[in-house]
């Protein structure tokens, strides 16, 4: 894959954000004794909104973000209503 940046455009990489991962969120986890394993949010939506807002604060509308993540199929529906435009390429 070759990426050509336009003038003023930036390239960002992120991975393992755990978007919609209910066990990572302290409010929705099923893990026992998980205080050091979870993120301190009052709801899964709060965690997801924070992830999206933090990305949007750094990545401009014309920038390119490469997001490396293992996405569960049930999680993809949550991206449709977010402010992230999602393009999925599967590598085997």
C-alpha cells in the first residue's frame, strides 16, 4: 500500500483503542478484580465518545488515520453512527 500525502496533510497511526469493548470499561466490565485492567468511564458510550473526541482533536478532516485493531463484527455497527468514517481492509 502506498500513501501519498497532499500538502498540509498528516498521517497518524493508532491501535488497540478497544472501541465498544465492554470489559475494558469499568462501568460495564464482567471481569472480577479488574480495577487495574479497565478504563474509568461511567458508561460504554462515555468511553466511546471520549475515544472519538480525542482522535478528532488530533486528526484533521483531511488527514489520514491508520487504525490497526481487531474488530469484532458486532462492534462495526457502533461505528456507523460515530464521527469516524470507517474503511475496513481485511488482511489474511
